C-alpha cells in the first residue's frame, strides 16, 4: 500500500489499483486498532511505549492517503501512535526518523519534522566525493535496515520537508 501511495504522489494514475486500496486501507486501519487494543489488554505501559517499525510504517503509509478518513474506531489508536512517534523519535534509527518526519509533516506537524531534519543534518557526514551520508547506515537483515532505502527515504525527507535543494544534491 505504501508503494501505491508513492506512485500516487509521483502522479502515476493508480485507478486500476483502487480495488486493492478499498480493501487494504480499512484492513490496515483495523489492524492498528487491534494492536492498540492488545497493548491495553496486556497492560503495556502506554505512557512510555516507543512505537515499533510496523507502527511507524503504518503512520508513513497512512500519510499518503490523507483524503481517506481514518475510521472512528481506529482514530484513537492512530492518534496514540502518532503522538508517541512525536515524543520518541530520538529513540529510532535514521530510516524510522525519516518516516516519522514525513508522516508528521504530511499531517500538519511542522515542528517535529524540522527537529528531525536538524538532527539528521547534525549527525550526518559530509564528504566531497560521497556527499552526505550517515555512518550508522549499514546493512542488516530486516526491511528497515536497507542502506539504499534509508538514504533514499532521507533524501525524500530533505526534499519534501526542508525543500533543501543543496542538501538533496
């Protein structure tokens, strides 16, 4: 669904994919609600919880579809994870920070994404040959540890949020 959102944002006609979205978005909204309900059932300390990779991926994915309202039943869960992402972004890796920045920026938070970009800039390495990069951006086994995707997502964040052509270049 995130891939469809990317295509849509790039101006690709995704009308043929509407049947997928019609089923997938409500399903994913329901799943985030179920996750939140499970936390409450298991007495997870909601005041200190740091969102995981899938919750952040959900927020990022959902930011592509702002025109489609989140169902009332899922709104509490969405608001909770969004709020926790705002409060705990410093505990995340670079890829997740980029996703959080973009998700929050697209949902009318200007303050947190600016702070994230400032932090990303401060922790970057700038090299005449290699450009701007992050030392800790090395590979791993999981989907959120892909160095190329991390670099591309951070470029997207600097481009969309910061409108910073120099940094993007």
